[in-house]
C-alpha cells in the first residue's frame, strides 16, 4: 500500500518538476487522481513530455503553440510555463505576443463562424462580420505558422468551419498533413493538462 502511494506521489512530483511548479502545488483534480491512485497521472505526464519531442514541430513552435493554447484556456500557470519555454527557444517578444493575439482573435472568430455554421441562414451569411483581423495580413511568425496556431485553437474551440478553412489554407501553403495532425494532437494534450493543473 505504501509502495503505491510513493509511486503516485513520485509521478506527481516528476510532472510538477517538468512544469517547473513547486513540489507542494495542489489542485482538486490532482488530489482526486492521487487519492484514487489513478494510473492516468502517468499517462498525462508522458503525453505532455512527449509533446516536446515532435518530428513535425520545432521546440520553439511547440512553445509558441503552447502560449496560444494557454491563452485560449485563460490558464496563467501554463501560460507562464510556455512563455518561459518560448523565450528559452529563442522566440521574440513579438512572436509571443502574436501567439496570444492569435488565440484572442480566433476565439472571436470561432464564436462568430460557429454561429453562422450552426444556423446556415442566408441573411446572417450576408451581413459583414466587422471583426478586425489585420494581424493575419503580415504575421511576425509567418503565414503558415499563424494558420497552424489558428487551426489548433479552432479545433479546441470546436469551430468546424474554421478548422476546415485553416486546414485548406495550410495545405495550399504546402504544409504536410502530419504537421497539421501534430499541432492538433498538441492542442488536445495541452487541453487535457488544463483539467488537472489550474
């Protein structure tokens, strides 16, 4: 019994250490997983750590996607973790700011275009959106990567029209489907972490 407790505690410590959180950090969800001796803690730790070993995304891109996804989730702890990570990987302040801006813009777009898609009413489709999107014209991190962040955020926010539109743009820009898939997998893993660490 004591051995099991040590195993779960050690898994938690390793995960918190990777996230650069204090060893005494607690959340209700983390407590519930530990109390129930859930094997999922090990899965969560491995899934998150493996996200940094992508063949399709550079470490800097993983960190910037993380910044955007943390901003999308309004998650301060992960936001700080990924911002620090992005800086260590050579991301500029402008690139980090753009990742946050992209998450904010796409949150607006996702609500708006989901509404249009749900109703699919000619009248709503004709009325101009009147949502400023100048940041999309000349992104600091490049058009392809901006589209990749846009797709990842849209996937998390569940906007089918947006996901299809950004995926089409990415393929037109020459992005491999494997790279698209990896960005969405990363988005899924980061979202799963936000349910336990908050």
